[in-house]
């Protein structure tokens, strides 16, 4: 059996205030209220978009390197954690759909379907490429409110963003 590696990366971009721009530079700010600085320069939408642009460029560069330097066609699963949420509003239709992007060599993409959930993403990859027999299970979606974190609620979830 070939020497297989299973790299795993978890990227956690910082939450607001957004501290870097689309080039990865920290925008200028002045020390202000409560020592946090004048955060008015980092408007939520503009700051989020700039930070996302920076992170997207970095991820694309990493994926390009993996594809170019891999001796064996790699299996790549790129997933988001969750959609946006505030303490004031929990909307499963916004919170639950995620980025769910795949690079599955040898025709593996033919087994994907629009509503595949992360639990089935990995079952599918393990069964197709590593000879396991996990099989697929229901693509159920559950969430919890901040006020009752141990009380899971079921939700119908729109399809993930899949490519």
C-alpha cells in the first residue's frame, strides 16, 4: 500500500472587528474607546469582504500548490463551518448552508448530490477511495440556540454550495 498522508487544516479567520484588509495588511486606526481603537474604519460589511478576499487568495494559492505538487491526484474537501448568526437572530436557513467544495479524482464527483451534508461527505470519500463500507445516512441538519446550547433542533436546510 502506498504511503498515504491525511493532511487536515482548520482555518479560523478572526471575527469582527476585521483586522486586516484584502492585502493582509492591518488598516491604520487610532487608540480610542475602551482601548479597542477607533473601529469605525472597519465597517462590518466592508471589513468582512476585505478579509474574505485575502483569505480566498491564500486558500486558492494553497490549493494550486497541492494540485501542482501532488504525485498522486489528491482528494480535496473544502468546507465552511457555518453561515452567519447573531445572538439576536438564529435563522437556520442562513446559518446551516455551507461552502462544500470537492476535488475528487477518478470520477468521484459523480457520486455527489446537491444536499450532501458534511457527515456524508466523509463517508462518501472513505467508501470511494479507502475501501470502507460506511454507506450514506440521512442528511439531517440540527442546530442549537445560544440560550439552550444542549437542546438540538431539527431543521430543513437548503442545499449547500457545492462545486
